[in-house]
């Protein structure tokens, strides 16, 4: 059982911003931007990354993206937002769990400034 499974099972505390029967969205504990929310499926059905997706995962993937839209609205990201999905060991993926992260458009400038100034 990975860390995200423990968060879903409420064995590890998290700051949940959205939850339904299929997905859980919570604030990243090591945010890379002022708004950094992870969105994870409650049931993976073998979906451990985008490169492992099969046709049967279309509902899960669609639900993750739709949830990103709901959470962005809830978070007041009227100026826009970005969905980030890192894939593979070359992207420093440490947990086998497909998980888009949501970041606000204005957060991109703050992140750029932090890394480039």
C-alpha cells in the first residue's frame, strides 16, 4: 500500500479540498507553487501512470481532469490553471499512482521567479 492509498484510507492526514466516491483532491505537502493540489483516483484498476493507461481507464482519466476543473473553480483560479502529469522514472516519480496536479496560472510566475531570480 503506497502513501496515497493511506491518504485515501485516512491513515495519513491530509488537507482535503475535494472528495467524491471516485477521486480525492488534497494539497501537496511539498508544494511547487502557491496552489498545488494533487488529484488521485480512489480505485486505480492497474493505472499506475499515464503510460500504463488502457481503454478501460478512460473513465478514471476523464474523472481526474473533470475534478481538476471543479477544484480550480473552487480555489478561485479564474485567471487559469495548469494540469501537470509527470510520467516515468526520469521525472522523479516516486509513487506508482497516476496523479495530476493542479496549479494556478498566477502560480507559474511565482515558480519561475523562485527558480530564476
